[in-house]
């Protein structure tokens, strides 16, 4: 039987729509955002937002500090199996994308139980990146683990698709 948080995370992946998310998903939760974020997950959501704020600043060292060493990252059909692998592959491009493209968080859900939390976010990214117009619906799921007083991101699943009405 799955741990309740992992079961909820799996369910959120099935329920989150539209399909999509990228590192551009960076805006903190605002009043206009539809939110089903349980109070137990607020601290974990703050870590997710801080991770994106670091990417937007281009501060890759700070962004990496929010990831567990064994972080598993799914993006665009690919997999990076550690923080070190992510740092050597997509981190710089994710930071550049986050700086170049504006993002708007539209929906967030999440919960925490014990030392695990899940945060599922939806949004929209738009702008120009490397000479290409971007207008994407975004969705992501992050799983975090608390060690002592700190939350670390242990899993990210990002996807994105052309925004509807394009």
C-alpha cells in the first residue's frame, strides 16, 4: 500500500490539468490563484517558490540548494537522476528560460503528512526565449522531504504544451 502522501501525489498527477510545466513556473501563490493548498503544505510551497525565485535571478547555486542530492527530475520525456546530473544538463537552460519568459501561477494544490509533501502547480508561461515565441500551459508536481527543519525537493515532474487558443 502506498504511503498516503505518495498516493495523494499520484492522484494529483492524474487530476492536474492542463498537461504541462517547466522551470518557468515560478510565481509565488497569490490571492488570484485558485488554491487547494493545505495549511500543512505552506512551508513546502515556500521552498518551491524560493527554488523558482533563484532560477529567475539566475542564481543556480541557490536553486540547487533546494534540491536533495538524489533528486529525480522528469522533464520533456527525459530523466535526470540526481542534483549533480541536473546541474550538468538542464539547470543553466532552465535558469535562462525563467529569466527570459514571464510566468503566471493559476492553480496550486498540495498537502503534507509527516516528512513528505507534494505541491502540484498549473500556470502559463509566455514571452520569447532564444528567438522563439513561447505561450505554454504548464503543470508540475514536486515532492519534498523534510529533514530536520528543512524541506528539500526530492522529485520534480515538469511538462508543458502549447496554450489553448493559440
